[in-house]
């Protein structure tokens, strides 16, 4: 059961965090750096202990990057 919770969190949280950080900082690259830093810390601390979870985290961050890029472009 714990693996499913990690997988669901890996699918949604990085994208949501990247969009939230982009909305707060108004800078896509700062938001991406903060999100990737949080992913790196979670890997270092052992929360993302399976390579598939790390891959899902990175894919979710990529999707969040694409969405935040279009969101910030629409706001200009």
C-alpha cells in the first residue's frame, strides 16, 4: 500500500509544485530549479527509494514545466 501512495504522489506533486513555484516567482527556471532540488533532496533522504519513482517524479516535473511555460506565456 505504501508504494501506491508514493506512486500517486510522484505523479501529481512535482507538477503541482512546479506550477505553484512558477506562479509565485513568475520565473519558470527558478521554479524548475526549486522543484528539481526538492526531488534531489527526497532521493538523498531516501523517500524516493525506487528508480521508477524517481523517473515518474522527473516526468511529472517535465509535464509541470510544459504547463507552467504555457501558463506564463498566456499571462504576458
